């Protein structure tokens, strides 16, 4: 099951500029692992050494904030990763 | 004081709206809004709030108008290159609406002056281009009980949200801390010129609604905009009980309390410290070079140890917190971030080489090779 994942602008250097990519996983953790297989290094930008979502990144599943990596994903779920932007 | 004939005529299209009317227009006239940053976001926001009749506008910015600003900063024109933004911006707003008052604040917002600058206003509109300022503005608004409308942009994307004291989560509930690695601003990443026009007018809309108490402001909702896909999205977020500023037991009770900064040490001071330690037969401060290995190999200070900034959080436990540490990088930016990280982790003495190795090469040792970042 491949779900669409929206990548925040500042991290699109990892995805070759792609704004939306596909990744598979039964849980959010699995999904991020799959994303990291396709785009090496990107997981570490989302998740810290203690396996927590970094405080300046937010992950939303179907527009609701996901605070746990063991969150189960379903077919058709849409994942959005957001980060703080600084430009004005 | 009732609206004058002039005001009735100027704001007649507002007066026709039942959600505004005479009472609403009088509220706007009595309102005081501080615009932080007269840039891409602040420009359209200031123009529309002035046009709408917000009685007192403050513009806070210490920059001068540059040619590259004019691609998006519509408050200024080509004849004003080099002029102070707050001065020419104020003149433009008063030309648009002479019935309002506009105050210039040609200073940088800091932890020390936040209370004095933000205190007199009802609402802050944040259009700054630095994350540190965004957190300072958010924290100040929570601490001083001010409404806040914040927006930020990057290339083709923007985001916006509002905060009302006691009624909504704050910016820190969404993004608890700023990233340690620096997110590029418009000067570094580029930005579609019309993008801040879209987000800045959203901010002005939110400000008017919050001041009037009408409609559904972006409280607990982050609105995002993608200009390339031409798509708006909305994300709900809740107040965090552990939020450092608006949570149940806040650790930030004064502006600027969250970001301890490492003591700056100049190249000359550092050379003296190292000399004195050597003369006394002491080990001296630990020198941690936080550049990338590639830069480190090209040239570094004697006895410096290389821990790239990206690995520092992980490797700080290798160092003793009571040890005196001087962080070093190319220009002083990464070392300052490293110092903040170390102080947060409990280090008692963290310093950062001011101006970095570029300054060391200039003042102490011209033979030192400083690799490009």
C-alpha cells in the first residue's frame, strides 16, 4: 500500500525536488523507514536519536497531528510533513 | 468620538457590512497593531490595515530599502533605495490614509526591548524573516497577553496562523523549538514575489477579524498555501500542556528566556586564553570545531577537535559539562548554535569564537586555510 507523503519545501533536496512522494508502511514508523530507503538521510531530519518527532517538524495524517510513530496507517491516508518556515 | 464625515465616506464600504458597520469601524480606529518586519509580508499587510482604518500602526524594521526588495515589498518604490524602511513606509501609509497614526520603530526586536515595544499594542502581525524573531514575538505575545497573526514563506509555499490569549494554542505548541540547523530565509532560498502578497493579505484579514471579534480566525489551525500546486490546506493542532510558554508550567516567563547564548570570544581573546593556559601548564579550554570534516581537514586550530554541528547533540555526552568549551566554525554562526545547544544540555561554560576562523585568519594567523562552507 503506497501512501502519498507531502515533503516540506526546505527538505525537498532529499527527494530531487519532488513535493509529493509515495511510500509504504503499516505504521508511521514503517512509512518513514520506507521513505528513508528511497531517500537516504531524510528520516533523520524528521526523527531524532531518541526516536521522537523533531520539535520543529510536525507530521499530519489526514490533517490531524500524529504524535506517535506507532500510529497505524490505512489505505488512502495522506501524510503531510510540515516544518517551521522562516521567510518574511 | 463618532466617525467624521471624512471617515464615513472613506470607510463607506465597510459601513455597509453588518459585521463591521459604524461600531466596528470605531473599533478599528481605536486599535493598535504592531507590524514586525516591513518586508514581503509586512508590506501588503501594512497597506491594507492602513487603508482599513486601523487607528495606530507601528512598523518595526531596522533595514534600508534594497533594489532586490522591490520584487515583492510593495510598500516601497524605486526612488527609495537606501532609505530607512520605517521612514519611507510610514510616509507611504500616511499618504494612503492621513487619518491614522503610524509609528516608526527602526530597531531590532530583542528580548530586552520586547516589553517596551510590544506593550502599547493590541495585536502583533509577524512578518519577520528570522526564526529567532518569530519565537521571540510568539513568546512575548503569550507573556504580555497580545493577539498575534503570524505567517512565513519559503520559495513557493507559505503558512499562517493566529493566536489569541487564552483562546488558542500558540506557535510554540505547533513547533516547540526552532531547528538547530538553520532554515534558509528568502535571501538564501529565493521566493516567488507575489507569494508574500497572498500571505500578507491573509494576515491583514486575520488582524481585522481578531480586532473586531468576527468570523472564525485561524486559532488552532495552520493554513498552508502552495502556489505551484495552487492548493490551500488546513491542519488542526491543539494546545500542549507542556508548552514552554503557554503550557501549564511554563519555563519561559520572560521574553528570550528560551535561548541561552554562548559567550562570544574574539580571536585575540582566545589566543590570550590559550597562551595563559600554556604558560601556566594548564590544559586550557576545550576547542570544538563544529564544521564539516571536509572543512576541518583543510585547516584548523591546533588541538581543536572536530564534531560537526549535525552530530553535536548526539556526541555532547562525550564531553564533561563542567569543562570550559569554545566552539569554533567558519564565520561564528554554527558555533553560536553549538553554544546554545551545549548550554541547554547543561554545560556551564560555553563560548563561541566571534567571527569564526575567518576572523582568526584575519587577525591572528593569515596562513590558516579556511575552507568555504
